[in-house]
C-alpha cells in the first residue's frame, strides 16, 4: 500500500509539472508569435526580446507550480479521501486568483528593482489580469479533474476487491460442501469392503489415505493442473474399481500437451462419482467411463446412460458445485450433453498465465 501511495504521489507531481510547462507556454503564445513575426512588421509588443519571453515563461511555470502546491496543501486535491464540493472549488479558484495576482506584482517589482528582463508593452500589462484569471481556472480545474479521476479509480479498485472477496467467499463455501460429500461416500464404501473383503479393505484404506492427502494439500488452492488431477483420479478410480471390480471400467486418454492446463481441484472426482452414483453397475450392465481431451482444449467425461432400477438418493451437490466453481473461477460454463443415450460433461481446460498464477497467492 505504501509503494502504491508513493507511485501515485510521483504520478501526481509529474502530472502537475507537465501541466505547468504546457500552460506557461500556451499563455505566452501571443508574445512568441509576435517575436517570430517581427520581421514582417506585425509587432504587438514593440521591442520584444527572446530573453524577455523566456523569463516570462519561466516565471509563469514557477507560479503555476506554487499554485498547484498551494491547492494541494490547503484543499488536499491529492487525497481521494478528501471531500471536495463546489464550495471548495470556488474557494480554490479565488485563492489561486489572489495568489496569482500577488505573484505577478512580485515579479513586476523584481523586474523594476533588479533589472530582470520582462515584456514591458502596454498590451502585456493589460494581459496579466486575464492570464491570472485563466491560470486560476486551469489550476483549480486540473486539480479537480485529477482528484475525480483518481477517486473513480479507487472506487473501481475497491469494487473489484469486494467482488474478488465475494467470489473467494463463495468458493470456500462450495469447497466446504464438497469435501465432506466425498468423504461420506468413501467411508460408506470402506465400511462395505471391511464387511465383505477385509484384505481389499486394507489396500483401499491405504489408497484412500493418499486420496485424502491430495485433497488436504489442494484445500487452499483454487485450481490445479490437469497432470495433478489425473494423478489424483487414478487413485480415486482405483478405489472404485476395488469395489466394483470388472463391472466398472475407466478409459483415460488425454493429450500430454494439456498437462499444464488448469481446472478446479477434484473436478474429475465429481464427474466420475456422478457417473457411478446415477447409473447401474452390474455384471449384466458394466459401466464404462471415458475421460478424454479434444483438440479445442476441452476435457470430456462420458458414459452410457443406464439408469438404476431405484432412484439414487444423491444430494445433488457434486455437479452443481462444479458448475458454480467454474463460473466463479474462470467465468466459463460447464457443458452438459444428455443425448443419444450418452451422458457427457465437458469442461474447459484453462491455459495457464500470470493472472491465473496470481490467483493462488
């Protein structure tokens, strides 16, 4: 925050310096034009010299810097927390006008007392009050525009931060639903294996510990790579195959060039578990689940639809949870295709970049 404040402070000072240079030159354009055109006998300022114009520009530049500094100190145009209304703008303008007039008189006395070169024509004398008015308007207007711009940027940034915090809050809420859901199903499976096949239950317990370790490691992550997710799903499908044996088959074919692409952790677990939960798995109707990538960077999890004879009692958390996580994290839709007796869920694999990497920090 301190570095951001220093960066803004430097930009603010640089902006005021640039404006001061531009305005100090522009308000003396009549003298510059007359100086350049005196060979054509169009002198508005008789006897004008280049050094006189330079001194006038330098004085105007220094006066503008002083007026900007005065506005910053008195009215705090550089602070987005300051409340600046029309009364402040009027006071700022009047203060600048009075200060600019005083500075013009000071320069005039310096010119008389120390023989500092300055334009002395009658026209120039009458132009000074007009220039003081213009300078006051430019200083007040510039400060207010910078203040409004910076304030809007701050509001936009705060809104983005609030939006991000809200997304993270929703995401954490979704994860808190997902983990107990998976654990509940796994423990039910383990209980059945302990009763029916104690030896398999030991292997199952070992693999379950590896799966749960992955889940705990990924607990603070919003995304993982496809390679890591595939490694996890191999352990998870092993647990399922131990229970269903030859009646549950997994076919995994993914292109290695997508291994570094991103997706939410445990996305495949949700889709595989969804297929197992809602379909009949028996020796008469084995279930085949395919996990494949396509050339367009999509990951497809498909299975034939073979409904159970009895309705499943799932909570509906899994797939809906994944849809919401994809929307929150990547603003992408999960594509669900339920046609031709085939159920497919397609999810986007997100190409990694700096923005996605920073999301994990």
